[in-house]
C-alpha cells in the first residue's frame, strides 16, 4: 500500500461517522465512537506507516478555546509527559489558556498510564474526585486519554460507571484532539475515539514544552517486543520510527533555542530505524549525527538489551555530548524467568553486553528496571536477581512487583507466589538497591561534578538543584543566575539518593548574578 492510499485510509478512519454511545446522533453531526480492541492492537500488519507531516488546525476549530482554560494531569512515563506537551500545544493553537488548578478549568484531561494496576487505580480515584466539579460547572469537559484508553476493559468500565467523563481518546488519536473536543461540546453522550491498529507518525505537531532547559524528543513510537507481562505493545501500537531528518531538525531547533539537554524517547529505542523501509539506519547512526549538534547533553531512554548493538556502543564511546549513563532494564537475573518473560536474552548475554559497554566506556553508569514476583518465580530465581545486581553493580534501579495486565500472556499464567512473598522480595531488593546507590554516591564526596541547574530545590528555595551527567541529583548553594547553566559543584556530602554541594568556582557569566 503506498503512502497516499494509507493517508486516504486514515482519513476515512478519521472521518467515518460512527455512532455515539446510546443514541445515534450521526444524522445531526459527524460524531465518533471507535472503541478499543486489544485483539486488533496485537496485530502487526505489513502496511507502511503513514507519515503525515502537515498537521494543522482545521480553521473551523481555531476559536474553540477562546475564553476557555485547560488542565492536563499526567500519569506514568516520559512518553506520556511529552504527549501532554503536544496536547498543550494543540490546546494553545485552539485558543485555550492553561490553568494550574482543576477548579478553574473548562477542560480537564487525565493522560493515563496502564503499566501497573496501581497506576490505573489512581486514575479511577481521581475521576471520582472530579465528579463534583461537573455538578458545579455543567459545561466542564472531562477527558481520559493515554494508555488506559487503549484498553477495552477500562473503556467499558468508564462507559458503565464514570458518567462524568465526556471523552475518551487513545494514544494514536492525540492529533484529533480538536475534532474530539468539538464533538464533545455538541454531544450529550460520551465521545469515544480509540484507534487500536498500528498508529501513524504525525509530524509538525505543536508543543508547549514544560521547561526551557531540558527537552524530550520522540524518536520512535510503539513496541514490537511483546514481553509477556507488558501492556505497552498493545497500548502504543507497532514500532514506528520518525525520519532521521525530522529528529535532527527538532534537536537543532531545541539547541538554537538554548536547551541544554535532550532525552531521546522511545519504548525500545534500540529498535530505532529497523522499520524504515528505504535506509539502513539505526540508533548508532542517529546518535553519531546528533553528537555533532551544539547541545551539551544527549540522553536516550529506554533501551532493550536485545537490540543494543556494537555500532551504538562504538558511537557512545566517542563521548562529547553523548552521556555515558545507560538505563538498561534487565527485569530479572534468572535466565528461566527471562525466557518466560520473552525478553529474548539470557543472564549471560546481558552480562556480556555490560562487559562490552564497560570495555568501551570504563566510566559508564548503569541503571535498570526489575520486576519481582513474576508468576511462579522461585526463591532461587529471585536470588539470581540479587546476585546479578551485585555482579553488575547497578547504581540505581526502578523496582516493581509484577502486576497482571489483562490481555497479556503472563496474566493468563497461574501464579503460586503469594503477595506477602512478593512484597518481602521487593523489600529485600530495595535494600540492596539503596546500599548500592549509597555506595555510588559516597564515591563523589570531595569531587567536582558538573550540574545542569534546573531551579530551586523543592524543599528549600535557598538551595539550587540539578542533575549531573550521570543523572545524580545535586542540591547546592549558589546564585540564582546559575539556573539553566551547567556549573561545577564540589560535593560536600553524599546521601543515598542525592548529593549535597557548593558551587566550586563562579563562572564569569554568573558573577554578575544574585
Ligand atoms: N508489572 C510490573 N512491572 C511492569 N513493568 C512493565 N510491565 C509491568 C507489569 N505488568 C515495568 C518494567 C518496565 C517498566 C517501565 O515497568 O520493569 O521496564
Ligand atoms: Fe514492554 Fe518489553 Fe516493549 Fe519494554 S520492551 S515496552 S517491557 S514489551
């Protein structure tokens, strides 16, 4: 199928008037009711991804937000945070103003996360809290978007129980926000538009970025790995890479605007480029081009060990603005568990990959993600995770108790591990994580680190805080003019999760500051 046909197809998808829930309003206006389907979401078609590079607001919607305010609450990962920036950009182009409080808002969006059950429960709790606002302000629109919207069970639950919700739209439908809002204002019924299949790549989306120091740049969407516990391949669709020239242009643009740090985003960034039909181009090639851009720091997340190739290691070893902090989720230290998780590597292969990384970058910092209490995980298998943690010497880890996600293969497995055992394993792992984190921090005492200063510390406005190249949080005393700069800080004390310090020398351009 060529691009034109695909575009046409997606236009049809977008424009076909379906039905609203309950009464059919399609005779009055073009309304949308496209429910999600996990079965559809699982399919990986051979169709080419549609690249739509001309996003623009339909003139009929451009005054939709005049005199109105929007509020978006974001749950979950950086990908969601970045989607929120895009939606804020669309709201702004529609004439809406941002507000920081729900009471003040005319539209409230919950940009949700489906990765674990407790993330979902928080959203249902919040929907409960918001209900009273609807009574006080009948014109208020409440919307649910993000990963939870892609799940049938969630949409059905909202349709049945959460009547305060006016619109549900999926992760592939963000660019349709103007149409969805328009429908929601006209319809008395809930507007549901969730495309389950693959997803496209839409360029030229507006963005209101959260800050002007660090910026996120999507390099790819979706995931085809289908780890057996994970809902993401269903909620985020198939792997689609952005064209390198679009990414490079966005990074250049951010550099020109004065951004100091870029994080390249993707669910599995190491698969970048594999789906680009016309070029043999991977993450290593992309990083090799990005490192030439005049921006001090470039990071990427999240990596999958299976696709982490030699070319990338070779390019990262060139250093410069490419940081040698690598977040490399391992999930388990047991090859048997890794097999049932369908991670497609063994403990030995992971260790070998780390060896290669360290050979090329002796000072590389490694952090990871770990799941404990996967179905039927034995004590011995869990201890293999502890022993791998020690063997690698991770500096930090995000740790989770396995949470069954409806529709995934692992959720259908029987599980003989009681919750108390899972909790106890998490505690033991967390104690080890804290021990190693403290040890890695201690090594910085008396050293000079380079801190990208993000602002005043949350706890004390007299203290500034920021992150080192290795992503260590540093709180230090220094002039406010250091905000937005990379400054040398002498570490005076190490804590488990952060460092304390003082400005080591005052760079000339800060001297005039307060
Ligand atoms: N249960 C618990 N943790 C999960 N993760 C992904 N899916 C699940 C699940 N079903 C964790 C993995 C992943 C991180 C983003 O979330 O460790 O790397
Ligand atoms: Fe989920 Fe595995 Fe894809 Fe990561 S690589 S998003 S854990 S399926």
